[in-house]
């Protein structure tokens, strides 16, 4: 289990370093890796809703992709938490970036029954081989079985995948402001960054969506 966690954590860090390099610097990754791994481990041990799936390269045994899903068959009691593994300015910046994800999730889905795609991540060396789609299909089959919509926030890297498999954008979206996003990162393009919020609805049954949700 520990081995799986360490490998999974490396993929998580590797892909976050790639897709969200604008959000995090190398130093931040090194500092937070240990504490964040402990946080995730504790969540995995106590959560009654989360399902973690890994994709293995059979030729090497390496974990090359992972997905984390929360399945709320009973109404979600999710409330936003805080980033206890960081401190000071880094914590403030992380909360400015991640906080809106948590706030929207609570606002749109509290007391609702749904499936949340916490993350999908494929190691950079293995991308564009169908692994991300496979990981998403795992959650889509669960959503079909329990007849509930899937909700997630789309990274710039993932929106193409999500739309190619039938996810739809909400009218609501999150905008990461450039001053927070690019703080201390000279390689950034200095622009605001829109994060689309998306849903996948089994059988396209719109009545499965909460009233608070408006499709774009
Ligand atoms: C998003 C991610 C999981 C996609 O994984 P992947 O294994 O490369 O995706 P797939 O190979 O299954 O892609 C399936 C289809 O999705 C679409 N797609 C995938 N990545 C895309 C991209 N970067 N741009 C446009 N379309 C894309 C394509 O239609 C692709 O089919 P094709 O390769 O035949 O054209 C991967 O890029 C990743 O881990 N990114 C960093 C982490 C991240 O942003 N995760 C999501 C939010 S937590």
C-alpha cells in the first residue's frame, strides 16, 4: 500500500508539475510533497466515499496513471477545508487558487448526490495513449450504475479529453487572476486563466442535475 501511495504521489506531483507549473514552483513541490502525501493518505484511510484507481504499465509494473473519485450515493456532506500543509504566503496563494474550487463544489453540490472526479493524472511519458480516457471511463461506468452526474474542474490539459468524451461546460467557471497565478514565475504568460467547470450526465438526463447548475 505504501509503495502504491508513493508511486501514485509521484505521478500526482509529476503531472501537477507539468499541467500546473504556473501554479507551483519546484521548491513548493519539494516542501509540500511529504506533507501532502500524509494528508492524502489520511484522507484515503478515513473517507467512505473515495475510490482511487491506478493504471499500470504491464511491461515494467510502473504506475503510469491514476484517478481519484468520490461517489456520493448518499447526499454529499462535503464542506471546504483548508491547506494545512502550507504556511504563510504560500498558503495564502494556494488558498487563492484552490479555494474557489472548494467553494464552488460546496455551493453547487452540498447535499446533492453525485460523482466527483477529484483528479485524473497520467505520467507525462505516457500521455496521448488513451490512458486518461480509460481512467475517466472507470468513473463514467460507476456514474451510469448509480445514475448520477459527474462533476469536475477542467485543467487546460484536460478540457480536450473531457469534451471528447461528452463532458459539458457549466455557465459558471473559475478565473484565476494573473497576479496570483503567475506570482514569482517569470516563465508565465501573465494572463488570467479560466478553469471550466464540467459535468457528464449519464443518458443525457438533465433532470439528474441540481437546480443550481446551468449548462453553458
Ligand atoms: C489530462 C490528461 C489526464 C490526459 O491524459 P492522456 O492519457 O494523455 O489522454 P488520452 O490519451 O486518453 O486522450 C484521449 C483524447 O482526449 C483528447 N485529449 C487528451 N489530451 C489532450 C490535449 N492536451 N489537448 C487536446 N485534446 C486532448 C484527445 O481527443 C485524445 O484523443 P487522441 O489522442 O486520439 O487525439 C493528461 O494530459 C494529464 O495527466 N495532464 C496533467 C494533469 C491534469 O491536468 N489532469 C486533469 C485535472 S486534475
